[in-house]
C-alpha cells in the first residue's frame, strides 16, 4: 500500500522552525512515504505496510568522519533528529542514551542521531560531551537527510523513527519520548528475522 502524507500540522508539537541553510548530508532513494492519520504523534506501521527508506550519508558530528545508515545493515536503528537548542530534545537525551545502551547489549541495534538546525557545531558537540552521549550523530543543519524519510515534517523536532532490521519505519514518534515508550517498540523488533542472516534475530 502506498502511504501518503495526511498529517494535520496544527496537532504536531515541535520546537519550531529554524534557519535551514548550509550542511552537507545527503539522502538517496527510498519508497517510504510518511503518513500521520488524524495528526497522530505516535504512529505504528505493521510489517505489511512498511517501506524501506533511502540511505542517509553525512559526517559524524564529533569526529567529522563519513558515515551512513547502510553501515548498520541487518540492525534495528533508531533515528532521532535533535538540536541542542530544543528543550524536549535535551530532556529526552538521557532516555535515548539508555535505549542505545540496551540495544548495544543485545548486539542487534543502535541509535543514530541527526543533529539539525544547529549552526554552531561547537554547541552541539559540547552538548553531546557534557551529557555523556555515546551514540553517533550525523551533523546535518539543514536536515537534508529528511529527503530519505518520505515526507516526515522537518519542522517537528524532535522526531524519532524506529527502523526494523530491513531499515523500514516500524514506528514514528513526533514528540519527546521516554525510555519505556521507545524500548516497548524497539525490543520486539530485535527478535524479528534479520534479512542478512535469516536466523530470526535470536
């Protein structure tokens, strides 16, 4: 089934739109099209309705090394768009860190941040270091990587997209998330069959 954008903008809570110039992240391909029935801020996609997103490439916020979503083939990936200027992003960062640590313990997943609308890279780097965040983030001020995400509204920050092992969105949060909310979505996906191994992910 083709999914189309029907979100009601007035119902989405976000930090607000910022200047979107600059940056060098790129997004390629993908068949996923975002849908938010009735302007929901927590949207689940059953396996039969999931479509693969495009690959996302860019530079690591801290190390400046090239990185891409494809590096995590066969793993559950939680994408989180964030900015240090965004209050809800700051509030949820410790919850995201704990989910990342739990996924790393299973060896079946990772969290990947997408730092957006932070035109002072040093401020974003300091936020990561000061808060003990160990998961990597792409540095993408203009949120160019949103092109791979099928119409996810770039004005809604934070946005958290949980990808299954085939890198298809299984759940999208257009809101601040807690550790429990996120883990309840992530944990079942770690047991789904891996396309790389076919061993059921167990």
